[in-house]
C-alpha cells in the first residue's frame, strides 16, 4: 500500500479555515467560476477514521472488508475506486453505523460509532445510497426531502426552508408535489442527494452517484457535489469505477480490491501505477491512455490525467506556450 499522504502536503491543508454552512436563507457566491480546481476550506481536522475494520456477511467464507485502515480530513474530496464486489458499498455502510463490524471500529469526529451515538453520527455523516430506490420512499419529493430534517426534530419553518434550499441546490425546485416513483433515475438520485443535503451533514458519502446517468446528468451531479464542497465546506467521499471522473473530482483516492485497501494516494500517484490498476481491475483515464500511445510513438510527453493538463503538455511538446498561443 502507498504511504499515506502527509496532511500538511494536501493542497489547501493547514490553512485552518473551517468549513461553514450558509445561514438558513443565505447563499454564498460561487467561487468556482473563477477557478474550478481551487481547493479551499481545508483543515487538519480528522473527521472520519476507520481502524482495523473487518466485515463478513453471514454464510460467506470470505471477508467483504479485510483490515481497512483510513483517515479522512475535514473538507477533503476523496474517491474510492474499486471493481464490482470490491467492498465499496460495504465500507460506506460502516461509516454511519448501518452495518456492524465483525471487528475494528469507525470513528466520527474522534468518537467511536456505537448503538448509543449512531443517531448523532448519522447527522454528521449522510450517505447517498447506490440505488435511490433504497432511499427515496415518501409519496412526494417534498415529503421525502423533509424526512431527515423532521427526524432531527427541527421546527416546521426550518424544515420548509431546508427543503426549499436543498431542492434549489439540486435544481429540482418545482418538483415538490411530484411522486418520486414517477421520476427518472437521474432525478431520483438528485432527490436522494437533496434529502441528505437538507440534513446539512458535515460529511456526504455518495455511493456511485454517476452510475447509470447520461453525460449531462452525470456532469450535473459532479458539479453539484463540487459546489457542496466549495461553498458549504462539506467533506466528500465518493465511490466509482469511472476512472475518467476521478481526476476532476478527487484530491485523494483509495483503491479497494477484494475487501482490502490496496492504495491511498493522489490521483497522479494512483494513475502512475499500472500494476496497481491492473490488479484492482481498473484502467487509466482515457486522457492518460492517449499519452501512453504518444509515448509508444517515441514522443517525449509526460502522462497527464485531465484534459487541461493534457492541453498544456501537448502545447509544451509542440514548443508552444499556452498563454502566448492565446488559449483560454
Ligand atoms: N447483503 C449481502 N449479503 C451477502 N453478501 C453481500 C451482501 N452485500 C454485498 N455482499 C458481497 O460483499 C462483497 C462486497 O460487495 P459490495 O456491494 O460492498 O461491493 P461494491 O464494491 O460496492 O461493488 P459494486 O461496484 O458492484 O457496487 C461482494 O462479494 C458481494 O457479493
Ligand atoms: Mg456498490
């Protein structure tokens, strides 16, 4: 397994600017317009920790999770990569006490998750399930999104304000009266995210939020979760097997394989380890594959994983400066 990154070396860490939620009605300016990749609001505060976690489903011989150890810091965006059956959903269900460990522990803000504090933990860590049909159950969108805030004991006016704000954030204002079972898959996912957002958790865990979505819906969900991170300081943990989205989203990547945490590193580190990717049944992002082909042609270009860095590297190889070439 890769060496764990020093938190002080994670971009933006050490600035000690705590993440904050907006006031009930207040919205913040979208700073993403200026620099979409800017990393903000990071601290060295450990928000989630998993120690020596093992899980085994009944009647199975193999562990679904096998000695998982990991740490997540407030404000981070982390992707969990792994093939089908690697253990991503099982891991996520441990993060707010849905599943009980065979052994080991999960700590939320330094406190071990137990039967007694599981409710408080669920207010801190919200999970958007892989299948929205497991989550979106109320007869109307409005009632579904209100479910969490009502359970938290919030007064009616606050519940209404939270529902309105969450639906606005996911772009579903006007859908209040609609029946969730008549919505499309992508819309149902957005309702599930709104339901979690309305509880204003400090950490949002999204299990394959873009799976089964068209490119536009997928980009929309990714934009939304980046916005939640930038504007609300929400810590994000997202599972996927879509390696192409990882460089755009994640500052850190965990690779799961057969229930084991095989690696923990930056996207650059993870995608420069072909042996690891092969072992975990993953592949390089498409952009990086193009660079591999160029290198096979003898072109001395460093492998890139995003379209923007690819443009810069190609311009460098061509002997052209991106700025002087008038690139936007
Ligand atoms: N409820 C269950 N009962 C028994 N075995 C289960 C159960 N849920 C998952 N498993 C098994 O545990 C292992 C890990 O499954 P998990 O759903 O965590 O994988 P995953 O990485 O989320 O996969 P996918 O990408 O397909 O969603 C698999 O071998 C799976 O068959
Ligand atoms: Mg899964």
